[in-house]
C-alpha cells in the first residue's frame, strides 16, 4: 500500500475517533438522562420518531463506527497475525459495509 494511502487511513482513523468520542459522550448522556427521568423505551421512541436531528446524529455515529473499526482491525490483523494484502483489505472493507448497513438500519428503525 502506498504511503499516501497509509496517511489517508491514518487520518480517517483519527477523524473517526474524534467523531466517536463526541457521539459516545452524547449517547451516554442521553441514556443517563432517560434512565434518571424514568423514560421507557416507548417514551424514548416517541421522542425520536420522525426527528431528523436524531436520525442525523445516529447516521453520523454509525458512519464513524463503520470507518473506525475496520481500519483498526486491519492494523491489528497486520501487526498480530501478519495478515496483510488485498484479501485482508477486502475482508475489513466488507466488515465496514456490514457495520454501516446494520447500523443505518437500526438508526432508521428508531426514526421511522
């Protein structure tokens, strides 16, 4: 893999980590608020249904996960198992696509 591609992956990993940090804090704060105020799942869904802001938040959260996790796994596979090359790249790319699809489906289910 070229140096340019490595720098791009490194940059995407760091950027997605920053987005994840914000999203995790916001998600946990929201969950803590919901629990402390006795909100049921139905109450929470009542607030998220049709709310484009929450949809945008969770789509962003999922996109960050779908970018961050495969890049990290690619690095771990290369460093610990010596698994590098096109096949490893395709496997982690497939993982990213699966994570994105599952996550976006869940985000849409909370919205619709």
